[in-house]
């Protein structure tokens, strides 16, 4: 912020931030300690700590007491909503992108539980449920190398899911979408909404989120040919662990 | 968090958060004051303040001294990356969605400046620039009703933009994409990446962001038929002012 007066801790934070951003301090690298900053900038220890804490709260830096502070080093996973309708990428650029952010070599695992619930108004509105109408939710937490990566809660109208494999608390190899198709609810289009916000305390606990880690809330509504919503998925994706990607093709999008 | 012990301020914050989330406290409504919480929960004033501050830091509540604390009331704007290739929505659901999040009745304005820069590695990598190769950037800040809503920085290789309208610091009515097409760089596809993080101090200043307001960083790379990147756009979208939306069509996406 040239031309603006900044306090000492803000200057120190800005110097360190620039070094993180331009790669001088690489992911995983240790930052100067409080003592080092104290002598380098001729400031009180509390001032050095204030600068480091600011970077922690921005999500750039992780404290690892008693060793010190380190540049956050977490490889984001790609998250590609288009996968369900478009398994393979269309372009070489997307291929390269996915290879850089793949799960390769990481150990995936998930937990699933199923419940019959009176859904929140967010879900009820999108599924166009009547007041009091119930939904089935399949709640999943996805882990990579033992670390929680995201949550994925899929809601279906109870009237549609009843008696199907959707009610079973195990993985459905052919996918819940295929089960819907077999039950007369074939989805032909989807609407994706992405909201960005701080996590709730529950989400922070469930996903082991550190300070300065916002989440995106991806809500996907799946619709049949006649515009009936048959599935609403709410994904909570920690910002430090994901990049959301889409690819668009001009020729296909221009048709209408 | 049933079963977990919580401190008094966490309980108060949880009660208030639930009332905000379920709509008992509507957007714009005033929260109980520190004094009211002090007597209602039989706690010290500092405890009441700690609960309210937690909600401020989560971005749910805005302090308006000396009146008190209010539920954040800001209508998010839709942001639809598909617009550039698909001006009109395909489905009635998207029509409804856009109508609910429109700019209608709000006063839009933007500032534009143009600069020749040595771009960051993020941009250089995506434009596949040689070391030291320069780019032209058109930097825009978009306002609604006088409030900054987002920033939109579009980068082009200097070799491509030189001598075109892209270099002029005014709005290009037919769009920079059309200028590229006229100059032999017609884009046929785009890759969208969405990162979610806390703002930098510069972004917080430029966009007047309050506490607990993360941003999404949307990076769009536009490519020609032969896979040449000719445009990289970096959009910074405050989480409290935007919802990012996409619509997907199964039949179109399955073709490949």
C-alpha cells in the first residue's frame, strides 16, 4: 500500500507476505523466528509476534510450536463438478491441470451415513418439498491420507428414495444418479451455486480447519427433463485443500 | 456440538448464530445489545462482547457503533462465468435464479486502467510467456450503488494487444474477446479455476472488506483452437457479495 502509513508490525507482515507470495519462502519453509525478526527489525518481541499472527489469520502460515512458523504447504485437490456428466476432460489444458492436482499416491477413504430428516429451508426450497415433507440425506466425509478433505451431503425426496439402494449406508458403485435413473428420475441438467464464507464452528471441527481457512459451499441441484428437482448436494470444501475447476467450450455453449 | 463442553461465550454465540441461520434474526435486524446479553445470560459484559465479536469475525454480524450489532444484510450478486460464451440461460431454473440475484435497480459503475507489466508467475505460466516477456493488463473495479463489488484484471500478451483497442483505458463495447477475434486470436474454450482464501490487505482495502470476509479468486484462461492461451482474467469476488453459478447440460457435456 504505497503512500499509506503502516505500523511496524504491518511492515514486517508485508515483507514476509511478499516473500511467501513470490516464492522466496517456499511452501513448507520455516519463517524467521520471533527472535530473528526482533533483531532484524529492531522491534519488541510482541511486535514480531503480531506480524506472524496476522499471517496465520490470513491462512498463509502455520504455527508449529515450539519449532516456529512455517509456510502452509498443502497441495490443493481439484474439484470438478462437471465430472458427473463429463467423466473425461475435453481439452489438453484440463488434462495437464488435473494431473497437477491429482489424488495420485494419496490414500482416499470415506465415511457414509444415511438419515431421514426434515431438511433445512435451503434444501427444501431447492427440492420444492411441501412443508413437513421429509428427505433422505446421504452424508459423506472424504479423507485423503487420513485428513478430512471435504463433506458431501446429498439430499433426495423421501418419496423418491424410499425402498432404493439410496437408503443403504454404503457406497453405491454405479452412483446414486444411476439409481435415480432406474427409478424414473433421470437428471438431464444441473445448477451449481458456489458460496464463499467462513466455516461454522461445527464445520471447523468436522474438517479440522485452521485459522484463516474459509470454505466454499457448493450446492448442486439436479433436474429431470421436465424440470423436477430430484437431488440437492451440499459440498463443503475447505479453501486450503481445493481448487474448483470447470472447462467451457464455446461452440457447445453457444447452441441454445 | 452436543456432548462437547463449551465456554459461556461460545454458548451465547451458538444461540445467536442459530437465530441468524434459521431466520429468527433476519438480515438487517439488530442483535441483543451487550447489556441485554449480560442480564439474559448472567455473564460479564466482556463475555457478551466476546460472543458478539466471534460472530463479527465469522462475517455474520456487523458492528455499527454506537447503535449495536446487526445481522449482515447484503444481497449477493450472481456471477456467471458462462456468460461470455452463453449469453442467455438454458433453463427456467437458471432464469429464476438470476432474477433473484440481479443487478436490477442498482447503479453499476466501473473504473478501468491499463498498464504494461511484467506479470506474476501465476499469469506468466498460464499465458506461457517467455521470461521477461511483458503483458498488458486491463484493471477494472466494479461498483454497485457506489460500493466496490469486485475487481477484474484481464491480462493479454503484449505482442498480441499492441496497437489494438485493448490498450485504451476505456470500456470496449463489443468486448476484448471480439477484439482478439478480429486480431486472429479467436477463443474457442476456457478453463475456470476457483480458489478460496482470505483477502490480502491490499484487496481488503480496495474492496472495503469487513472482518470474516473471504474472497474467491476466479482465474479464467481463454484458449484458441490450437490451444494457445491469449487471455488470463483474475477476478477477486468478496464472499459476502457474490454467488458463482454455472448450469450444466448432460447431453452437451457427454459429447466428446
